[in-house]
């Protein structure tokens, strides 16, 4: 059977399983979904964190900084390309017929990935990098875009088992390829080439796509949505939001590199990346579990339930940040010289960074009303305004406080975004 074309029984199972869940009251399946998606994200998140920690151990700080500055542009491009398909699939995936699903899952990510190639080449030239760096980073764009689209489709149909396999294969195989490709350098007792993690990540992502086939279930609701101009408009504004969001970590490192050097950017990335992975994984679990109920509540014109779901999401994100802080304190308590370590600059930076990352994770649930009302342009403009506040403030504070100044500026930008989202949501209430 060709890749991407499932058995008919699998397609019927996706649609019938979702139909059974829809007959239940909202929030009735929340505990089950939270448990399923928590399991489905725990193992991949652990693999991602191990991948990052292994890169930190294998690469010197300067090389890790270079790797990070080539990975993040690929993630920016993938966020924009993947967002055009992935986010509309969450919102409208259940209303697409089989032809529309194939277009959204395959055609759009590949077409827009090709359009992202000039961006990657321009970045490589601006960084005075070689064609090898661009060749190592660019495959991540279409591969991540295809993966994000497939994950959104599976979430829409409440298929946590397949989401688990997709993400687990991707992270486990990326880790395996990283170890395999690093063996020659380790055998000669030298650090691997800095672009090796990019190649390993591309190979692992490709393997995940090959091992988890797509299931085309067709629409299970009466109202049909087509992949047309309105569908793309929703995706483009949401993708623009994701791309701007990914610009935050990129500009953080660039500003630190400019003000404090490449090693400072590498140290900052080594602290930020594991924390971001943990918070992002936890927020994703809550968001995936709540999103079908968001759609149901909005379709029933139940604004009270929408507010309740939003509050659950914000409280859940805060709880994840609190638990992460407790784990960090436990690790400090088990270490030698715990007081000195607790008061060190790196620990203070990590604690502040954790608070700010949790704030931004809560904002993801605060703007759900704008997603539901399809006011994705308002989301984009609010985030654009926050990064306009962030850039000059971060550059000024980084010269005096380094990474801590960057985090403070990001926290201020998060408060600006939260306030603008609340005001915009009130203006668009129906």
C-alpha cells in the first residue's frame, strides 16, 4: 500500500471514534485526554531534552551557539510554513473532505517550504556561513512543517496514540542519529562538527513521518470547509504569529552575541532550551486535550464554558511552571554547595527565565477567543507590538545585565502582549 494511503477501516475508526467522543458532555473526556496526551508528550519531551543536553555536552559553547543560530532560522521558517497548514487543521480539519485533507497535509507544506528556501540562503550568506550549513538546516523546514500538519490532524480526531508514535519516533531516532554521526569524532577525541545535530534532527523527523502513515477520514460534520482563500488567510496570520514568536529566541541570542559574545549566547541557549522544552511540552498537553472542547463550546455558543476552559489552561500552565521550579529546587538541594549554587548567576537567570516562559505559556490560552472567532490577524498584530517593545528594551538591558536583562525585557513584552490580547478579545466579543 503506498505511503500516506491508509486502510479504509482505519479511516472509519478515526471518524467513528471522534463521533463517539462528541456525544459526551464537554470536559467529560478531559481526564482521559490529559493522561493520554501527557504520556504522548512525556517520552518525546524527554527525548528532546536529552538531545539538547547531549548537544550541550558534545559541542563547545561557541559551536553550540552557532548550531543554535542556524537551527532557530529553520524553526522560524518551519513555524510559518507549518502554521499555514497545522493551525487551520486544528480549527477546520474535521470539516475537510478527503481531497482537502490531502491538500492541507501534503501540498501546502511542500509548496510553502520551497518558498522559504530564499530566506534560509539569505541567512546563510548574512552569517558568512557555507553552503553546507544551509544544506544541513533547510531540510528541517518541510519536514517539521509536514510533521506539525500531521500532528494537528491527529489531535483534531483525538488520536493520542498516533501522536505519541509520531513524536516518539522523531525524537528517539534523532537522538540515535546524533549519537551515530558523532561516533567518528568521539573516537578521535574531538568535538563533532556543529552542523551534525541538524542532520541528525532531519533524519529523525523524516523517519517519524515514514513510520506513522496518514489516515484520511473525511468530514464527520455537516458543514464542509474547503482549502480556499479564507482557509489560507486564517493559516497565514496564525503562521505569522508563530514565526514572530520564534523570532524571540533568535533575537535573544543575536543580541547577546552582539553585546557579550558568542559564548554568552551559547550559555544562554543551554539554559533556555531545556526550560522551553519542558514548558512547551506541558502546555501542548493541556492545549491538545482542551481544544476539541473549545470547538464544541464555541459551536454551542457557550461563552461561559469557553472562559472556564481558558482558566483551566492558564492555571495548568502555571502549575507546570511551579512543578518545574520545585524539581529544580530539589536538584539544588541534592547538590554539594547548594547555597552557593542557589545564589549563582546561572540559577538566578534560570529561575527568572522559568517565570517569564510560564507567563508566555499562559498567553497561549488567553488568546483562544481570537482563534475561535478567526481574528488571527489581531493575534499577529498584538504579538508584533510586543516584539517592537522587546527589541530596544532587550538591547539596552543586555549591555548592563547580559542574559538577565534579555529575560526582563521578554517579561515586559509578555505583559504588553497579555494586556493587548485582553483588550482585543473584549472588542471582538460577539
